[in-house]
C-alpha cells in the first residue's frame, strides 16, 4: 500500500489522540467528528488493500 496513505492514517490517529487529551471528553463533537473521519479513512485503506491483494 502506498506510503502516503499510511502516513495520512498515522497523522489522523495522532491528531485524534491529541484532541482527546485536550478535550478530556470522548463524546465531544470534535472528537466524534475526527474519529468518524479516521474510520472512513481506515475503511478506504482496507478496501484498497483488499482490492489490490485480491486474485481474480
């Protein structure tokens, strides 16, 4: 998988951890929104990875 995608996932994950530490509230709208963004990125990454590895 392309390095930039993994880098972007790491960036989002780190950003989420920093925001959680700052907000001190896992249900903060900002935390929830960023968590959903990370979820979507992870799903897209896995889908692309599975598509690349699938043998037809």
